[in-house]
C-alpha cells in the first residue's frame, strides 16, 4: 500500500492569520469555508487554488465528525500541497466572540443602512453592509458552536 491511506486523517494543515495574530493553527481532515462565490469544501489532495473569503463560518473538521468553527471576515485563502493559509482582516474562534459587542455592532450597522443613501457616500453603505455581515456572522458562529 502507498502512504495514501493516511490522507483521510487530518492531512490538511490549516493556518488562519489576522493582521496582528495567528487566529488558528492546526490540522484537519476537511474544511468548509465561505468563498467569494459560495461555500467551498476542501479535502486532502485538492488542486492548488487561491480564492477570496467573504464574511462567514469556517468549519475545521476532524475525521470523527467533530469540528471547530471560526468566524471569518474578509480576505484570501491559498491552498497548495494540503497546506491551507487564510489571511483575513478579522477572525475569531467561537469562544473568543463577545456577543454583546456583536449585537451592538449589528444594531449600529442596521441604523446606518436604514438611514439610506441621503447625505451618505455610497461607500459608507457598503461598509455598513459588511459591518452587519461581520456582526451577524459572529452571532451565527457562536450559535453554531454552542450546538455542536
Ligand atoms: P466593532 O464595531 O464591534 O469594532 P467590527 O466588525 O467593526 O466590530 P472588526 O473591524 O471586524 O470589528 O474587528 C476589529 C477587531 O476586533 C478584530 O481583532 C476582531 O477580531 C475583533 N472583534 C470585533 N468584533 C468582535 C466580537 N464581537 N468579539 C470578539 N472580537 C471582536
């Protein structure tokens, strides 16, 4: 037999880096992440690839069905030789998420969006939309992790 029998066991090396820290480093059997054009599932042996990352949930799965979840903001991911490196503008492991802060951020962003474009640069609305997505994703990530 070749060494391929080991490929189902945490064969992926994962690093998630933010602007000022390593958010996660470890191994996985598979992952699922929010790419710019939808969810991507990655197994060992995936072809080299670079994609964008949008606010959403990164699932880091082990071979037994367990998973760690991380809230990602925006960024990029590169996949090569079973090594997966995320570079994101923010990210939190589920146990790091401050729920009150995320709720307050979601409320602020909603108020901005409801105020509409009048007197506001369009870019402000794009920022408010992403702030809302980040906040809702933090709340969702916490929710998912507490039901694991
Ligand atoms: P806020 O308005 O509350 O600052 P934000 O979405 O603008 O939220 P980011 O710019 O995405 O915040 O993140 C700035 C830093 O704060 C990052 O290090 C991020 O991990 C952290 N952070 C933001 N919101 C939370 C939260 N609810 N819980 C834990 N860390 C958070």
